[in-house]
C-alpha cells in the first residue's frame, strides 16, 4: 500500500501529557504499574471529550467535518514524550515518522502539555514539521519561545504579568519578609532568578530560598526521608510567615510529603502551622493517589494566582451523566474509577465496584465537579482549533484559493495564519485570542482557598490582575484567613455567626449542605426526556400523533364520501396536518434547551397553531357565506369557493409569521441559567427575550380563536346535515378554556414545571380540536355509513 509523506489535517486533534493521569493498560513503553497517580488530572481527559462533543453536535461550527482526538500520557518523562510524539507523526499504530497511510484520520494539531518541559520536548519535534501546538503549561519552556518555536501557542498570559502580580500582592499586605520555595531543577531556578531581583527592587527581602527535591513517579522513600528533617524544619519553625511557592505539581507533591513525614517523625500537628502560602498559577489543589489521606488543612487560607477562567455550566451536568460502561474508547475511566473509589472490577477480598458510585461524592482534592483552570485552558484550546478550521473552510475568495472544501489537502503549517489571528467569544463569554508572542491575551484571577477537615475545599475569587496596565485589584474583605492569622474576616457568611472565622459565601453555582460546612454543585433543572414527567408528556404527544395519522388515513380512504367533501376537503387535510405538527412541536420543549431550540420553541408552536385556527376560521366562514349566498340577488356567490378559504388561511397565518419575524429580529428568545430561582438547582431555561412580543403572539392566537368561536356559534343552527359549526363551537370553547387557564398556571410555576405547563396546554388544546371536530365524523364514517350518503343529503335538502 502506498503511503503519503504529508500528514493531512482534517479530523483528528491529538493531545497528551496528562502528567500522571490513570494509565491505560498496554499504553506507553510496556510498564504496567503507575505508583504516583493524580486522579484529578483525569478531568483534563473529560474536558477534551466534552469540548469535542459540543463542537461535533453544533452544525454551525464545523459543518460536514467531524473532530476527533487521541490522548497520550507523557508520564513526565522526556523519553516517553519523544516516543509518543513520534507515534503521532507516524502511521497508525506503527512508529514510522514521515509516513501516514490513513486518509480519514488526519492530524491537524497537538494540545499539550501541562508541564513546561513536556511542551518543550514536544515542540522540538513537531516544530520540524511545522505542526501547530497549543500548550497550556504555565511558564514558557525557554526564553524567546516565539522566535525559536514559531508554531507554539500558549493558552496562558505573559509570565511577566504574574511576576508583577506577586510583587504587588506582597506590597498590598506589606509583607516584606518572605520565603521562596521552588524545585531543584531548571524551572525552579528560572523562577527564583526572575522573581528575586523584582522583590529586591521593591524593598521585599527574600529571607529564605529553599530548593526542595524533585520527585520521580517512582518515589524513592529513603531519599525523601533523608531530606525531610532539614527542609520541613525550615518550613515549619522558620520565623518567616509568608512563602511564595513555585507551585508546579512536583513542588506541591514534595511539600505534602515533607509535612506528612515531619508530622510522623516529630509528632507535630501541621494544622498549627501558621503560614500564608502564595501560589503561582500552576496550583490546582490536586492530590496523588498515595496522598489521598493526607491532611490538607495547612493550606487553608492560601492565595493563588490562576489564569482567568469561568465555569462552563454544561460541564458539571456532563460529569454527572458519566457512565463507566458508556464509552469503550475511554481506556482511562475504569482505572480511574477503581483508584478513585477504592474498589475492584473483579472482587478478590476487596470491595467490588458497583459502577453506581457518584463523582460528586469524591473529595475535592481527588476530583472536582467544577472545571479547573487547567481544564478551562484545554477547553479553549480545542475551540481555538475548531474556529481556525471554521475560518479555513468558510466560503470566501481567500480560503477558496488555497483550500478545496471537498478535499482536505492542506498542510499543517497553513493553519498557523488562522491561529495567529483567531478571536472569538467562548460559551462562558470570555474573549480568546493570542498576542504577537503566541500568548493568550487574558489576565490572572486571585483565588482564596478555603479548606475543610473533610478534604473538601472552595476556591473564592478575591481579585484579579489586569493584563493591560498590570494593575492588581483585590477585595481584602472577601478573604478567609487561617484562624490564628490576625487579618480581616469575610463579610458574607452562610454559617452560624459563632463559626464566623471559617464562614464564606458559596459560589452561585453551588449550595451549602445541611451541616453548612461544604459547598455542593447545583443540579441542572430542565424538563428531561428521561424523567417520569418528560416521559409522560412525550408518550402523550406520540399517542396523539398516532391518532391524528389514523384519522388522516380514514379521511383519505373515504375522501369521495359526502361527509369528507363537505366544508372543503382540502382545509380538512390542512387542519389535520397542522394538528400533527402541533403535537410534534412539543418535542422542542422537552430536553436540555439550546440556543437553536430557544429560537424555535415559541415561534414554531405559535405559527402552527395560527395555521390550525385559520383553517377552522376559513371552514366556518365558508359555511356562513354559502347559506347567505343562497338568498335571491345575493352578490356573495363570487366569494364562495377555494379562493376565499385559501385567502383566509394564508392571510391570517402570515400575520402571525410577521409577528414572529419581528420578535426574532428585535428581541429574540435566548438561553438563560437562573442560579437563584431554586435553592439547590440551576434552572436552564429559554427566556422569551421580550414579554410584550410573547403576549402579542398569544394574543393574536386568542383573537383568531374568539373570532372562530363567534362565527361558528352563529352558524351552528344552519340547516345542514354535514354542518360542523356546532363541533367547531365546542372545540373553540375547549381551546379558549385551556389557554385562558394557561397564563396564571404558567406565571405561578418555575423551572421545568413551567415548561411542562406549556407542553400540556399545547397537547390539551390540540387534542380538543382533534376530538371535537373529527371524532363525530369518524364515528359516522366507520359505524354509521348509512348517514354518509348522497341520497340522505338530497332528502335533507
């Protein structure tokens, strides 16, 4: 088989460097055991799956193009990083660089890694092939990275902004006697050499500079024990109360071990350590598998920098629906499940996994239900690539000259101009773009970490670092300090006043538990297809649709009989079709709302209903005019016929269409998340955009219904065996009763029950029209055929 030397982009985004995520069996270099596992980094895998799922489900982002991905773990090893990078540049499942034999699996870019050294290792290889690489490591892998690595993009702001923020934070609290802690490697040395002169320039004395040992994934406990005594003594017994941490995962892992070892050896309670920790943006409060039982309370009250992020509300719901058996392509999930919950797939004197365990029950140090800063950067990185591809394949003279929309044959370096100029708003409303150095144009958040004894924690945003003027803004009153630290306490609490030292306000997407000692993520509230109420309404809509189709079939089978031909057979068919669509329109109201369904919900149902009522009005007016035209000298004969009926149908329907167009053009409905309507749930709803336009739509429907009722009422006593005015009168009475009772019911409910009220009103009113108008005719057609004859009609006349 002939292989192509070029790697043809199109459908595959590759990403790796989980830095110690659960290892899938059979991956990597054949090693079968992973000692130090960071379970929390599995969220990075799920974030990529969530982002790709969103993009593929949105036909407007990448139409006719499917985005996929493969994940590799670097294991924080240079050898494994180079090996896996070569695998990405090779043919499928064979490490032969420069050759790719797969037309449907086309590599377009790489996303990674979390560690700066991993990003550098990857870039040295991928840069040779000019593949775009989007890294989310915090610090640059080398000086002048944009010059030597022009195809490397970083999902983080300039490091200069963070260094400036650290200095301003220390000056704000007048902390001029501090310690610096970094790992004993190149990254740690670069951090110390950059920060120390800045501190000295502003009168801040770095009293202690500690280089702690780095830890490999295979921990050497003997060497660590030898380092424990001097280093931990330095952290605990020093007169320095404020420490600045170069908070990559190696630093944090080692500090936790040092504290743990010192507590074991010296019988010292680390909870009493009265230190303030200032963390760099690496910090994510994650814990290795071996440290799950470690006490994290000595980090209570810490401050950290974090690259600006927002909560993506759909992500928590995505995690809640995670099923270990739902995706056979995820080779990490079962390993993660066993290690996180301490269970086994095949029980041998161990607790067996039930697969019903809840991720929300895991401590925050093991796994978070809200998106971390690192995961947020991964999410944005995937969308950067998606929007770049969107710009490439959109129909424009510039892109058509380079690319063929029907055959993806561009080279990877041709994507880079689109990446450099990319600018868009993500689903959380943040602007994503790169500066001239390939760095994210964003600022930093200042977070305060509140830790509870049960290993849960809450991050509270207390300030920010503006990327433009490099000015620090911080709200001191919102910071929760350690109890023994003499500082201001927060002004907003949800706990008892007696516990005011540890109280804080939960984020708006969380709520406090019954004991008021933990913030839990709120559940999504919408009318789901899987809950009993949604299933009931869906079943009812399907049943009524089947009945409508059955009635339509009866009428078509007896279309030449008098009862079907009377009162305009075509209008009868139009009415049945519109009623069928009315039942189907309820499907837009059930399920999780999206922007498109919000646009279609009210407008679709209102237009279809206006067609149905217009059909009824046209049928009634036709009957009235027919009898009036029989009077001698009447000039109404020229109005009788299909032209009048079609004119009424189209005219009345187009007025409603016009109202809906104005509504969508001026104040369209939109997707909204209401955090405050329900205490423990986030209401996902479609807001009308304009209440005036919504009630204009309902008002016009009411006007048509009242006119139809009035005309039918006066026509119900006209002498005709097939006069259906009496049935129309009763049907419109049912219709008006349903919708008049709808308004108070709609306004008095919240969340999914508000949607359920509208769905029930649609089904009930449509069923009323179907039953009152058509069931008497079906009864005559099926059970009294003698009444459905031309002879009887002549005798009656």
